[in-house]
C-alpha cells in the first residue's frame, strides 16, 4: 500500500504509521505520546491544516508541520 503524509488523509480513516520523517527531538516527543511506527491511529478530525488523532482513547492535536512528517498507510 502507498504511504502518504498524515496531513493528506481525510478524517474518519484508520491508518498505520509507517515512519517519522523528523529529527530526534520530534521522534522522542511522539514516542512519549505512544505514537510509534507500526501504531494504528484514527484520524478524528481536521483542524485547519492540522489533524486530531486518536490512539488508545487519547487524543492528540498535531499541527501541519508535524502531520506532514508522519508517513502513514490506510488500513482497509
């Protein structure tokens, strides 16, 4: 399946995170929130250019810059 930036995926989709294309600090921050490569995430809704994702009952709002650095693939 083709991966694409999280910022391009519509609300309501469930995705699997493929990679984090950011620096060490961003990767650490996301890992501390439980957002790791291989994790299943739900795109709850869009906030302007950013997205709100859900994982294990937690919600995290990500700005456009971070959402563009997260590569994900849709889960059917």
